[in-house]
């Protein structure tokens, strides 16, 4: 990482964000060689979701059949979510 301000695109919201030279220096000191993948707003929103009531199940729509399913984890926007029936079908194909 350079000592200049860096631009990156947040993988969650898709907005272009900047990283200050101070943060870049901090990341370099901690051994991070890549620029951030997520903006602070998305990181904080994700942490809020993760630290909700333990064991709480979240509703999601299956990427294959479109039916509603319940998850005990916070899904990632970039990855498909499957109901138990479709998950079994995909795991058998692998």
C-alpha cells in the first residue's frame, strides 16, 4: 500500500470510498497488504447483524426455488443461499 490516499470499491454496497494515508499506514503496521474490501458503514452494519440476539434465525429467499428459508447465520450478498432441499441437491452434485 502506498502512503497516498487510496480509492476502493466496497464489495457490499458498491460505492467508491477513499482510505486516508493514516489508515493505510495503520493497516501496513498490522501486516495487511491488501486495501479494504468493505467501507466502515457496511462493516458496522454487518457487525450489528452478527451481534443480534444469539440463535436468532433470519429469513432469506432460496437462490434456486425462491421459497423462504430460515438461516442461523448472516448471509453474504455475493453468495447464493439455499433452502435445505436445494442445498442437499447442490451438495450431491459436487
